[in-house]
């Protein structure tokens, strides 16, 4: 059996790589293509279709405050892919336009530009069935409207 001593730099490289894959926090130029995945679920209404991607949305539409409920509904539909998920356990904490979302809005702007961030809702949720584990129960999502349907384009946390 060979024992390797990994030096201090190696874990940092792994942690940075994991951060890029999990959080998608690197710019599009350095983000590996393998982290981008599109999942589509078709339902009876075109506005009910949900697309999940870690890529910046192309041509997001303008949002109004009344669309916040539909943005949260898109997050619920995304979570329905988990067979253990019960929609009643997902609590909507806040739905905030990107420019008003503080550091998360700044993150959306840094990743995709100010125009996309201005047309993005930052949806903050809690899965009550996962409490009291704070980190596991909290969710932060970037949601935009593209071609008349809401797109969950990144799970940030």
C-alpha cells in the first residue's frame, strides 16, 4: 500500500473545484461544461413547464411583482422530481427581484450580467421536513421567465 501526502494546496484545489460544481459560482468562461444540465418537465400548460439549468438564461423576460408566486411554483415543480418530496413541506420564505436581493442578486449579476439579474427572482425556501438541519433545509434558487415559462436556472444553496 502506498501512502501519499497531499500537501496543503491539494485540498484547497479540490474544495474550489467542488464549489464551482455545487454552487456554480465560477464565471461561465471557467465553469466546466459538465456542470450544465438541462432537465425539462412538460405538463399541460406551457407556463407550467420547468427547465432547470446552471447556465445563464438567454433573453429573460421582464418580471412584475405579481409573478413571484409563479416563480415559487416553479421551484415546487423542480422539487417534485424528488420522490420523497411533499409539496406541503416547502415553505416560501422570500421571493425577491435580483437587484433587491443583496449578495445573491450580486452573485446573479456577477455570473450572468446586470440585465439578467434584473430579470431574475431570488427564491428563498425552507423544507420543513428537513428541519432542524438548517443548511440542509434551506434553499436559494435563481428563477427567470424565458419564452413564457419560468426557468429555475440555478440552485444556489
